[in-house]
């Protein structure tokens, strides 16, 4: 394995690389034509990529039963390294019955051969326990739990190689892999880099949080998730344009890097905060911003559960340093963006809109209040949402 660049070692010590390129890849691809085929779910395709490029180091494949059980019950891999979310390859029972341990399997995204798996073990998923422990609910209204219930009942564990990157990727120029971001941070001279995970536009509150963090580190890695999300989240292309706009106009170019995080969203709240932090450590970040209700959905998690869960690990075990932030907003009396920690005034003085209010305003073609969102960003969002609406109307 190549020497790893960066100021923080990857999780488990080595940056995994399971991408077969060049003649090795071509030879493997030719052999794989005769393998039995398994269709990847959208999430499994994303996970295959994340494993292969090292974002999920030290995982080298989909989990076998030991790791699956251990992660669900203890938030640790079977070797006791912290890991909070199962990374599995679900299939239906007939598919599982058609395969035997030791088989080489072609991993398909439609008719596109994306990678190969050496089947180490097949075992039944324990969906209810996974829902209860990982998502903290067994309700089907939870989008992560709903996906769990929809998927196949059997899991295939074993090491993988990716032979072809995913098809039709969005933003290829922003899809920096962990080995690349480590070099990019080093070449900019950043010793300490803070990562910001988001699936939302950057409103003034997020800018405040990012810039507060930037005061104590060297650089910001703005790392929006563009993998599978809920249908009602703002479309990824609109979000990316809004990020580029705010970075251009309001951030020093030599202290920020924008990259996309191709992981699928689980909406597992606190457990996913740990998962997101570990992945960003693999990208070479030393610090990770954890906001209120990180990776949450609905009312399934307490506002600060994603902060408290970090207390269950010794700081040295995770390696990356979490930076916890409170609820931020513009306060008319303070005349600036503040948080519930720093503002003594009451709610009536705060300019705050819920995600639903934001969506409704943008759909009506209204600009968001300037105290809430920079006008440049507001315009991009409003025009993007309007264009999407026109497309949907002309399709129907
Ligand atoms: Zn105030």
C-alpha cells in the first residue's frame, strides 16, 4: 500500500484502495463476464465506490456476519475499531440460494459491471434489530428504516474490487477521492482541515458555523453529500451551484475546497454523525463539524443526540476531533448571526425559517430574507427550484 499523505492517519491505519485500473482491471473485467451476477441497490453501488476509494477504510468489502452483528450491538467492528453503521450488500432469497461461499460474483448496476465480490459468507439480515439499534426506531415512516424493510432479506459479505466507477456521475470534477484530498490539503499547506457535511444550501447560519470553525483551523473542506437522498431535498445540481456562488463571493479561495461526498444518506442521526466523521478522517480532515440534529429526519432524534454519541468513544479512538455547534440564526437585536449559546434575546428577535418554509418560498418564486440567506444564494436556489418545477410540469 502506498505511503499516505496527510496529517491524520486513515481509520485503522491504512488507506484502502480496491480500485483495479489499467491492464489488471481489464483482465479482471474479462474474467468477470462469466461470473454469476448480482444487482446492486442504489445504496450498495454507492457503498462499493466508497469502500473501493478508501472513504470507508478499513473496510475492504461488504460486512460479514461478525462485523454486522458487532456494529449493530457495539458500534465497533469485530476487531473493536469504532464503526457505527452496517455496510451490507442485500439480495433476495432466490439470489442468495443461487450462490455459494467462495464464489466470485459480478456486481451489476443495471447491465453495467461495476465490480466483483468474493463471497465469504451469506447470512440473513436482522432487519428489525438493525432498525431498532442503528436507526433507533422500527417505524416504516423513517426513510432509512423504510429502505431497510424494502431491501432483500439476505446479505452477501466479502471483499470487493471496483472495476468501473459509477455510471453517469454528477460533478466528476468535484469527486475528489481520499488519496487526492489528502494531497490537496497538503499542497495548500493545511495542517488542520475541518470538514462540513451537508445536504442543504448554505444559509447564513451555516456560513457562521463554518467560519467560526475556520478561525481555529487552516482550511475548510465543504463536502456536500450528493448520493441518494430524500426526494424533497433541494436537487444536488442546484445546491452545488449555490455552494460555488457563496464560496466565490464570501470565502477566501485559498482556505476552502469544495468536493462532493458520493455516499447515500441513511438518516440514522447520531450513528450517522460518527460514520460521517470517520469517513472525513479518511479524506484527511482533522476536524468535523457536528451541528444540531446531524443526519436526522423528522423527530426521531433529540437535537443534541448526535453530539452526545461522541462521548461513547475515547477521543483517540476516533482520531478526528468533532466540533459541536448549536442552533444558529440571525438576531435582529444582536444585529448579526449568533447562536442560542451566544444570544440573550428571545425567539421573536430571530430570523429563522424551517426547511419547509424555505421550500415553499422558493417554489412560489420568492427570495429568502437576506438575514437568512445571502441574496446571491437565494437567487440560485429560487431559479433552480423554478426550473425544476417547469421541467416537471412539461413532463406531466
Ligand atoms: Zn440576540
